[in-house]
C-alpha cells in the first residue's frame, strides 16, 4: 500500500504530516505490563522477563492486549531497552521487585566483553514479534518500534543497575570521555540496525527512550544526549526517510529546545514536569508534541483527571499532538482509569 494511503488510515501517522487532529491520537508509554491482569497471567507462565521478550508468540500477544482493551491508536512492540546490552552478550537479569542487574562494564578495556556481531539472533526474535503484531493489528492502528538512546542504555551498562544519579556513566564521562565515546558509538551502530530491522519488519514509526537524559549539565547533555541521538536519527533517516522518529529526553527541561532543533527527531515526548507553554513555544512548529499527563494522576483518577485531560486537549488543539503520559504507566494503575482516560480524550465522558 502506498505510504500516503496508509498515513491517512492511521491517525497516529497523520499528525506527522502536520495535522492537528481532534481528538488527538492516544497511546501510553508502557501500555503493556503489570497493571493488566491478562499480562500478569502470561508473565506467570515464563520464568524470566527477557524470555518473554524473546518469545514472539507471547510478546506479540502482550503487545496486542492493551490495544484490544482500549483501542489505542498505536501499539508498541513488547521488548525492553536492555535487549540491546543482552544481545551484545552483556549479562542482563531482571530481579523480581528490584529491576535490572547487569554485569557492569567499568572501563574501556572491558568493552572487549561486548560482541556487536552477536546481536542478530536475539534481534531477529524482536523483529518476528513486530511482524506478528502487524499481521494481527487493526489496519487503523500504528505500530511503534523502539530502543533506548545510547546515553540511557550506557547508564545501565556502566552502572550495572538503575540508579538515581547515574554516577557510574557520569564519572566515566568526565574521567575518560574517549573511552565512553567508544561505548556510545557502538550503541549508535547497533541501535541503527535494531531500529532499522524493526521498521523492515513492519514498524510504522520508532521512539527513542532517553529516560536518563535529564541528569546532565548542558555541555554533557549536548555531548551525550543530543549528538548521539542526532547521529542515530541521521543514519536511520538515510535508510528510512519517511519513517517518523519520536525522541523522549526525559527531564531535559529548557534543553528540550535544542534537542528538538538539533537531533532531527520528528516528534518530542515530554515528561510531566514540562510546562505546557514551553511545549508549545519552545518546540518548533513542525515538531509533533507528545505527552504529558502525570502517570500518578492516571493512577489517582477522580475529577482531577478529567480536569487535566481537558486542559491538555484544549491547549494542544491547534497543534500536531499525540496524547500520552509523561512517563510509563504505574503498575498499580486501575485498568478502569485507563479506559476512562481514553473516553475522556475521545470526548465520550
Ligand atoms: O508497553 C510498552 O511500553 C512496551 C514495553 C516496554 C518495556 N520496557 C517492558 C517492561 C518498554 C517500551 C520499556 C522501556 C524501558 N525499559 C525503559 C524506558 C522507559 C522508562 O520507563 O523510562 C527503561 C528505562 C527500561 C528498563 C527497565 N525495564 C527497567 C528499569 C525495568 C524494571 C522496573 C520496572 O518498571 O519494572 C524494566 C522491566 C520491564 N520492562 C517490565 C516491563 C513490562 C516489568 C518487568 C516484568 O513484567 O516482570
């Protein structure tokens, strides 16, 4: 099917042609996951979280679950940003209730443990999930591929786990910038292949999650967030010129302006601390805005939810805008609140 026909069919893609849609398309970051009983039922059948990511039949099923329930405008392939280090042969485990644990890489010499030519078998499984999902997805629903941004993935690879300050990667950046650059370059290379493979398998657009972009001084932000993202987006655009790219530089604050102007992304996903004024005024007119409901407000529900949803929808009514959360959905969120949110955004409440 010609790309334009497809774009008109998928509301999610029409905003990337500059259309301000009423109601706006909606999907939610981490829309597949533990807040859904049907996800928990499948999760209980596999031992390891990564095993779920690498079993296309099950990964496709959990990708489709939230779309069936809430008729979102987009599905996001079920995988994780830490598939990339795992596919590179770094040891990655998800410890129940604690999050990811990696066999930390602490110096440039230890980069020898990574094997960039080993990624294909694991990447192929994710590509197969994408292909399966595309087959079963309603024609009007877009499919999003994703990866972590080099900086955010590096913070886990170097720290060995999540942290509040990303001290491991930040210290490495100051002590040995050239060494860290080798890791970042390697991540750029494999991420181009990873995203490109997801697009070839049927993803309509991709999102780059830079969840830990916000903890850097402005010079470091430029070096480790803007520059790697610009190179990654540039290389991807060479291969797939028409495929939209959304960036999520969580916590970027006022630096979001440079991020939007310099990285080449088509859309910017904003976290919930970003003022609405800033989202309309600081982001260029051609940049699609995505966001930015506080995930805790969705969890809380009540009248405050309706009020803020109305405010967001009104504020962005003249703009190419995608309704989303400012970060991933919280596992304790009642699914009824999600159904209500979709109703509110679509004007049925
Ligand atoms: O529905 C979707 O959005 C698709 C699937 C998806 C997952 N992770 C599944 C997942 C996506 C897009 C991600 C992205 C991701 N993973 C990010 C970027 C977005 C963000 O939240 O900041 C990051 C930083 C990760 C790394 C990660 N994965 C952590 C820190 C954790 C543990 C904390 C947690 O939320 O549980 C995960 C685990 C994870 N990834 C789960 C899911 C559904 C829960 C694990 C389980 O079900 O056992």
